[in-house]
C-alpha cells in the first residue's frame, strides 16, 4: 500500500513537471522556437485543430519561424489563426510559405516575462507540495486504520519528502534555464 501511494505521488509530480514545461514553452523568449505556436488552433474542415496538425513549423533563423501548410487552401486560414492568436505576431505570406518574424523583446518585457516564469514555477511547486500533503494524508489514514506501523508511516513520509525535494529542485532548474534564456539578447 505504501508503494502504491509513493508511485501515485511520483506520477502526479512528473505530470506537474510536464505541465510546467508545457507552460514555459508557450512563453516567448528572444529566440524563434517552433513550440511557440503549439497552442495556436486552426479551423480545418469545420473543426479546430492544433497548427502542428495542418502545417510544418520550423525555425528559419534566430528571429523567424516558417510555417508551411500541407494543403494550399490552408495558407490563408493558418495566417489568420497566427494573427488572431494572443502572441501578437504578424505573419507574412510568400506563396505557400508563411514567415513569422519575432520582434525583439524589450528589457521591460523581458522582466515581465521573468515574473511570469517565476509565477509558473511557484504554481508547479505548490502543486508538488499539495501532492506531498495528499500522500502524507494517505499514510496517516493507513496508520489510523492500523494497516501500517508508525515507523513505516514515518519512513514513508521521509521518502515522500525526499521525492518532493527532488522535484522542487527540478522546477528550480527549469526556471533558471528559462530565465537565462529570457535575459539572453
């Protein structure tokens, strides 16, 4: 039972880390990254689909993304979807290739993005701590029902704390890398 609780807690902590990575990939740094357009949705035959399912997205250089729709009629729809996204980008179409130039970030915008990065990191840490709290609650319930001994419960709580510390350290590492990426000109 203790191992089940530990495995569940670790799986949930991994999901928290993945969610943080996903959120951080949406934040625009000075460099053009195809993952920036991951959450842009395009109308495709009556339904909304992610841009990556209707076009090839790649980095042309450090400040330009190229989007190549797989079907010629999709060029206008893809361009419109990028324009209306909350990213503030202005795509330029030349034939069947859409170029998306990324404007340089100002120092003030970089600081704001740094605050957003730290905020996302704090959300991830809170989620990890909540998972620890849930696991410790499960151990206390097992102890109360006399399914495990006090020593086993204490050892399990120590293990969960070590797991929590490891995942919080991983969050810090991700945040540090993203902030460094943001401040790079």
